[in-house]
C-alpha cells in the first residue's frame, strides 16, 4: 500500500494515514487502501484499533481538494459514497477505534475522527468543518456526527462559520476526550513530543481495552451505537439482547468466577473469547 501503514502487536492495531506531503489529505486511493486495511484486520487477535496520521503537523487535512475540484455532480456523489462507506465501516467496526489526532483535523479529517469511538489529540490539534468556505457542505457525515457529539447548536455554529477550533476548545465542547502535550525535562528540553505522548497514551488506552472481555467490549460498542439511533424503549431492548448474548461465553463464566473466588493469591488470566 502506498498511503496506509498498519502494524499490530499485543491485541492493538495501529493504522497510520501516510501522505504527509499533502498533510494526509484523503484522496480516492487513501480511502480505498483504508477500506482494504480494515478488511485485513485480524479480528481473532486484534481487540482495539488506533487511527492516526503520519508526521507531527496533521492528522488529516480533509478530503483532497485537488481531486475534488474537477468532479462532476455524479463523480462528487461517488466520491462521497466511497468516503461514507469507509467512515461507516470504521464507525460500525466490531472492535473500538481510537482516533489519535496529531495536528490538523479539518473537513474530512474532523469527520473521520468523529467516525471513531474515542478522540484523543495533541495540543497542536485543530478541528473544523471549513466546507462552506469551499462552496460545499460537509460530505462525509460531518453535519450528522458533529451534531450528535457536541449538540446541534454548537455544530451549527462551527459548520456555518467554518471556524477552526484548537485543542482546548475541542476539549471544552466535548469533541475530544483528552489533550496531550510534549514532555519537557527540568532544563526545558523536550523529552517527548506531543505526538509521541499522544500515541503512547492511545496505545495505553487501547491496551486497557484489549485486556477486557472481547465479546463484552464489542457488544458495548454495538449497544451504544445502535441504541443512540433508537428510542429509549427500543434502545433498552437492544441492550438486553447484547447483555444476554454475553452469558455462557467463556469470558463471562471466567470473569464472574474470578470475582467470586475468595483466593487472594489468584492471578487474572487473559480473556479468551468464545
Ligand atoms: N487537499 C489537498 N491537498 C492539501 C489539503 C487538502 N485538503 N490540505 C493541505 N494540502 C496540501 C497543500 O496543497 C500543500 O501541498 P503542496 O503545495 O506542498 O504540494 C501541502 O498539503 C501543505 O499544505 P500548506 O502548504 O497549505 O500548509 P500550511 O501549513 O500553510 O497550511 C492548512 C495548513 C491545513 C491550514 C492548509 O493546508 C489548509 O487549509 N488545507 C485545507 C484544509 C481544508 O479546507 N480542509 C477541508 C477540505 S474539504 C463531499 C465529500 C467530502 C467532503 C465534502 C463533500 N461530498 C461528496 C458531498 C469533504 C470536504 C473536505 O474535507
């Protein structure tokens, strides 16, 4: 693959969008390769994914404006569908996906981060939906996901004004879960860049998730996602079914037996699935 890097270790997979010369902008090839990478994730071993961008400057600076500039209406629709299909695949991916946002997350970049379950960012991150300044609407789900994440009023303000916001404001409005800064020693020298700190924190969180019972974690993701699209009566039924689905699994039997076992010296074993 030309634009996507993928590595997996210890139950955690890291996908890096690797097109730093164009600030990791999403062209058709990046979207196709991302789609293919997701299809290749080995779900029997990988329990949490991290999505990030190459370089210190940008997570994803949006859809590729050069490629979009000459699209006809039909081609624009097809490009939108390609992006939407991949973003939806991420959103409904069986295991959690953490976006590690290292720098610009504009337009399609903000939108792809919102298709992930959790957003962590470096303190140089910039979020925004600048589309109306380009003569288009957000086309990869921005109008829908931003409104669901930060509320309709704040989403409308950000989208209508096309104003970019920095990490502290993104944190304040609930767009990101946590912001990470560079580490410096006593002399003021940077010992770890914000991106290094961010990636380490994302990996730590992913490893924590990967240690928990995999079927239960997957079912929690599905319950939250499906429930948010339903009314409360239906949402509770969705939860009931996914809760029930955990019973008789090896993990549920072991997890509860471990809690009930009074032997203080016991050591918790990794969950096995099934
Ligand atoms: N597309 C293509 N190339 C990009 C790019 C982008 N979005 N963003 C940056 N680049 C390229 C620049 O052209 C430049 O390339 P060279 O000139 O070196 O060849 C290189 O990356 C470095 O960028 P700059 O030189 O501009 O770097 P600066 O530090 O000066 O500025 C910046 C960084 C992020 C502020 C600036 O690059 C910028 O404003 N970029 C555009 C950000 C933006 O507007 N993003 C939103 C794109 S619109 C839809 C489907 C999808 C969408 C909409 C509708 N439907 C089908 C309905 C999605 C839309 C978008 O995402």
